[in-house]
């Protein structure tokens, strides 16, 4: 959908976010998530020209003509430009150099390690399932059936091919959770 069409169909929108494949999103995060699936992950924020206006634009300095041309160009391509920015103040607070003293003593080191378990946790994510599948795939069918018995899993289809057998065991392990 073309950018102009989005604002014609949704005049209330102040902005829309476009991914490289032309998809339009109201929410920037939705656009970024979709862009992750694309080769070009850029997301462009486009402002609705009907919601932009210039109020009392004041041009100061040597580049007044250049700025006037820029604002005129912006008004024709994107609609009028507005700004609600607060005036910039230059009265900054004084900088202090009194810093807290630096300590050079390292934090105490503990040497106790967490207990190591050799039994895998129940399968909870696709990644864990794939890792366990890969581990079991290194075993023979008889070893897989023996491993399942240690987990109190009864293998029903012992003649199935190895991937089917592994999936049956993993499904049963997940169901036990």
C-alpha cells in the first residue's frame, strides 16, 4: 500500500511505519518485528502531512534564504512543518569535580559451584526439544528405549524409525511435565 493511501484511508493517523516490503504498521515495534523477517530490515517512519503545520516560523542567520527554501520544500513534499520545542537555554548548572573515592579492593570470590545435574530438564521450548532430539539421535534405538525407561516413559511403537521413536519419547516427556 502506498504511503499516501494509508493516510487517505486513516486520516486520524499522525504517523505510520513502513517496512522495506511496503507493509504499513501503526506501531513501530510491530514494524520492527516484521522487518526482522526481511532481507532489508529498515523501517521508515512517515508523518501524516495533514497533521503537520508551520506556525510563525522564524528564520535567523546567514542561511536565511536556504532555510526558507528548505521549509518551502518540506511544506510541498510533506505538508507544513510544526515544532513545539521549548526554547534552548544555555545557563547550565556548574560542573562539579568532587567524585566519591575509588576503592581498589576486589569483591570477595566464592568457590562453591552450583550442583551439576546430568538429567535433562523437561522439554519446555522448541530449542530444548531440538537439542534433546540431537542428543538422542546419536544413540541406537535400543539405547533410546532404555533412556526412556529411566524417565518412566513406556515406548509404544518400538519398531518405528529412529526419528519417529525420538519424537514419541519427547512428546511423552513433555506431557509428563
